[in-house]
C-alpha cells in the first residue's frame, strides 16, 4: 500500500511539473508580445518603455531561466504579478477561485443527486420491464447530453429569465440587493447549466451499474431471503454500484472545469474559467500559468483520491500494481 | 462490482456470422434486417455528411449578403423561409452553409484523432519499452488538462482560425483514444494467434498490420464516432467564444453567438442553430454508443 502511494504520488508530481512546463513553453510560443499588447500605441512610440516592462517581468531572459525563476517564486508562495491587471496573480485568483468553487460545488451536488436519482429510476424502469418509459428516459438523457452548454444556457435564459422572469440571468448578485437569497437566485441557472451534462452522463452510468448489480449473485440471494425490493436496492445493489459512480466523479471534475469556461462566459460569472480565457487572449502569461497550475493540481489530486477511494468502497480491489 | 473488462469484451463480442454462398447485397440486406436501429442511424449520419458536402449548392441565397432594409424578417417570410438576421441576411442560407462548416469541422478532427490514436496506441502497446514509457508520460500530462482548456490553449498558440481550431481539437482528442487502444493492444498481444505469428518469424510491423490492427479497428471507429459528437459541440463552443470560425464565415456556433445579443427580439435565431448542433451531436453520440454496445462495452461515454 505504501509503495503504491509513493509511486502514485511520484507520477502525479511528474504530471503537474510536465503540465506546467507545457503551458510555460506554449505561452512563449504564442505569437504576440504581451508587453506590446498591454501598452498598445504607447509601446509603438516608446520602445524604451517596452524594454523596461519586458525586463520588469523577466521576459528578456531565456525561457528555461524564466521557468526556474517562476518555480523559485512559487516555492515561496508567490505566483508573480499580472501583466495586465493591477494586482498580483494570487490576489486575482483568490476571489475568482472562490466564485468558481461556489458554482462548481453547487453544480456537483445537483449533478450527483440528480444523476443518481435518474439512474436509480431508469434502472427500476428496466427492472420492472417498463420499456416505453425506459426508452423515453434514455432518449431524453441523450438529448440533454448532446445539447451544447451555451445553447442550454440560452434556452434557460429565454424561459426563466425573459419569458417567466423568475430568475436573474447575469452576474453573481444584484447591485441594490446582495443578500443571501439574491445570491442564491443568481446561482440557480449557471449551476443547473453546468450540472446538466455531467448529471445525465452519471445517470447513464448509475443505470448500467445498477442493472449489472441486479444480475449479481448477492442480489439474487437477497431476493431469495425474502427481503423487500426497497431493501435489496438500497442496501445490496446501490453499494455495489458505487464504484463506477465514484470513478465518474473524478471525470466529472474535468467536465466542470471545462464547462465552467463557457458557462461563466454566458452568465457573466466572475470566475477562473472566464479569467483564464481573457488572460490567454491578452497574453497575460503569469495569470495563465497560475490558473492552469491550480487546475492541474486540483485535477491530479481528485484523480488520486478517486483511485484511493476504490479500496474503501470495495475492499476486494487491491492496489497490486500501479 | 466492476463490469466486464472493455478490452476483453471488445475481443469476444461482435462475432460476425457469414453464411456461405450469400452475395454482398444479400449479406448487406441481412445485416440491415438484423440491425435496423443501427442502419437508420448510419443512414442519417451518412445523409448529414452528404449534406455537409453539397451545402453550398443547395443554399437558396447568398449567406453573407447584407440587406439592411430587411432586418429581423420573421420565420416563413416571402423568399426567406427562416427569416433574416440582425443584418438582413437570409437565415436559411446561413444555417445551411454554417452547417457545412460545423459538421466538417467536427468530423475531420475526430478522424484525425483516431488515426493518431491508432498510430500511438499500436506502437506504444506492441513495442513497449522506452517508447511506450515516453509516449504514456506525455499522454498522462495531456490528460491532466480538461479537454476544452487544452484546446483553447492550443488555439491561442497556433492562432485563431478554423484550421487551427481543428488541429487543436485533434490533438485534444488523441490522448484518450491512444490510451484506450494501447490497453486493447496489450491484451491482444497475449493471445495465441499473435504468439503463433511471432513464432513463425513475422516482423513486428507485419504482425501489427495483419494480426493486431484488424482487431483494434472496430473499437477505434466506435471511439471516433463518439468523439465526433463531442467535437461538433466543441467546435461550436470555440466559434461561440470567437476562437474558431472567423467572420465573414459563420458556423452554427457563430450564429448562436451573433443571435445572443438579440434574444429578446428574436429568440428563434439562437434556438434554431442550438437545436441543430444538439441534433447532429445526438445522432453521432447514439451511433457511437450503439457501436460500442455491439462491442460489448456499455460504460464509456
């Protein structure tokens, strides 16, 4: 077990370092000089200013030296200063990370509860041989998975924001009223949009897992013992169907991080995804490096935890070889 | 409970029985009869590809002609079956020509990702050793990035246009395919027919070509079909963000982005291309899903 942990940790570290080098190199290969972009016409008329800023952000040094310098700063907990924003990368990311986390966590709860619910219902439909309802639900799930998130966002905005006027469609809070209820109301549409695809994907996986588990010997034994259907489902089947559910939670995180870019863009949500796209477009290297590093670390840690959790849920799985 | 091993079931599932003495047409008819659902899906997918090719010739008007006196004509207007947009351009023509870009730009990178995934998966899985280690570490790193973020980053590096967006999508889709195919190759390598070929002195490339490749191809095609459904959505998303198709060209993602500013006045301008993207993506998703089921693997999205 310890050997497995160490090997797995080493591999994760390698991935994070490799990923950060990849991003670092890619940014420096992008055509377009960040300093010139930031200074605009001022830079064209004043080459001295460009030179001074280039030196200030260390962009005149060879790329490997820049990388080592960046890592050195990082070890001391400093992500550097933004080129475009008048603040440090750490300050820029802190607020936005919280906003994205709030959105992501809400979406995660909706997706897990909703997805598991849909999966259980779908499995019950199969179990009770209600084929028409089963087909309808499967078809609906696939439609919801195929809808692009920005289209879904528009549809929800048109229905709930424009036609019914129930929910606000932009931003995190109103200007005049920023109580808890107001913030929650702003959260509904973005969170639902973000949760839709992962939720319905999870629903399909839960359905398959439960249908599989119902065919297992223990399920037959449980029925043979005369246990009620509810008890068989909740105690014997659902637990055995947990492994794929947990595995998928890790994949879901990737979906959230990808999805949040478009969803934050649509709903004007001041989070990391939107910050990242804007920073890429403005060639704000330090911010892109900071945000991608955070995403790499979160993604890697989640995958690591998912791997570990297999054994907790299903003790039959052993960590033989990584 | 872990379900059946995908690699194992891919090997044992999908046995095809060919009756002796039947011609090609009869065999096709028999296959269609036995796989009605799949045949319908294949026909729809094929029709979409044909549509993507012939689109410029079936568009009734010029998709880029601006007529400012005819802005926001409603649906079913005289001469403009789908009305006009905020610049008075014929919306039906824009939808048809945009569909060509959307479909092509989704299908081509998925195909490219399959080819690249096959090359890497076969090389890595069959030869193993340091080549395998290096390739798999690179793939680990690429898979540590969420798909869309990796693609956006690459578009930024390559420069914003449709060709680069397609290249970026292809690179983004390759690691997953390569990883899955590699594990299939690893298990095929253990099987008697490969050992027999090795003992009879065939070279590595010939074994890959004649023994391994034919057994990997079905799963590769199924994965490609599912990726087509993602990539059609992804390219629309890139265009929506302004990172894909550039004006004056417009794909469905561009149309949605343009219509976004006018959802109060003409919500259908945003809804129609949204539904179309979802529809095309839906067909390829269901088709890929059905192909994978035939291979006995039901779990992968």
